[in-house]
């Protein structure tokens, strides 16, 4: 079944629709993963990248493509994507852990140091992780970017955290 039928991508489907960073690129540090797979008129990611790492071109309905050699993993694109379809993955955070930075538009917003359940694209819990950063400057327009440290083996699948309902 495809994501059209299930509502969520698996990594193989994503790789068939987007150019993902190579392991050599991951070895250089944080890099964006574009999970935008629908041809809609949208380009805030391209406009926000001061390094020219994201390209859409004409027509504006093209899927964005990442020039990973230009990406520095700054994360500005993460907060600018209205589809919440970009994450930053750092597979070299430590010998045993990676980080994933993702947009988080729920309350309560987690706090640095919190231990939370990390989930995949379907919302299934994969592991526990530690929140190492929460960024929410005014320029992010109320879209906090949360960075979680997780076991390295989950870096390709973790995309958010389980919500705490209050």
C-alpha cells in the first residue's frame, strides 16, 4: 500500500519520491530531510534557505529537491514549511545517538531535558529520547522546532514525539 492509501510514508517510499542525503553526507553532520511528496503550489522552504540547498523552480508545483552538499542543517526551513514536512537529522551527534529536529505545533511544548517517547511517521512509539533543544524565536511564527536525542538506529524513522494530553 502506498502513502496515498495509508496516510503515512515509509522510508522506502520516501526514497522513491525524494533524493535523500547519502551516508557520506550524513557523516558530515546535520542535514535536512524533505518529506514533501505532493505536488502543490508551495515554496517557503526554497525561499527561506539562504544557502540555496532547496530548489523547486518552475512550476511552483514541483516537488522540492535538496542539494545536500549545500545544506548546513540550520533548520530555518523546518519552521517555514506549512506542511510540517521537513526534519533535520544529525547521525553523528555522538557515537551511539543521533538527533532529529522537527516542527511541533501542539501544547504543551516540551522542555529541554524532558524524556519523551519518540514516534515514527505513523505515530507509533519507537524509543525514548531526551529533548535537547526547543527553538521558538519570533521569526518561526509560532512553530517551535524540537530537537530530540535518540538511539542512532532510529534516526531514519523518528519524526516527532508522543503528545502528552493535559
